[in-house]
């Protein structure tokens, strides 16, 4: 992986969305050396924020405000994950973290 890149995987309905667009469901994306929020990364990839419940970054679940750094492995998880799995994986708590709206 080159400096400044992250590997991004998509699951569930996000995977389906990319497949329907004819796009690969595992992609490399450039991020600044200081990083960027998973929210901004999702926007840059054309992912609808209202479909995202959490983001795994290096196998740990976070809310979309988490800062993604070059070299990270990222997986966006859509809303709709069954209840027990949401708790077990930490998605429920990640989705409850306050995420401030973007500054325009």
C-alpha cells in the first residue's frame, strides 16, 4: 500500500449499492497524511451517510467521526445489522456517539 492510501471494504447494502453502480466493493482511497474523518471518506466515495451505521478501522468499530489515517483498513457497515450483532460488534454504541455536523 502506498503512503497516503487506505483500503476500504463495503458490506451489506453498501456492497450492493457499489455492485449496482458497477464499482468494486474493495477500493483504495487517498487520505491526507493528517487523516480525515470516516464521514468525509464516505462522502468522497459517494456513500450515502444515512445508510452507514458504523465504521471498522483496523478491526475496531467507531462512529463516522473517527479519523482515518494512511495505511488504515476501513470497512463501512450499513444500518440494518440484526439487533444482537449490533451489540456484539459494538455498532449500537458507535452509532450513539455524537457526530457534529460538517462545517460549511
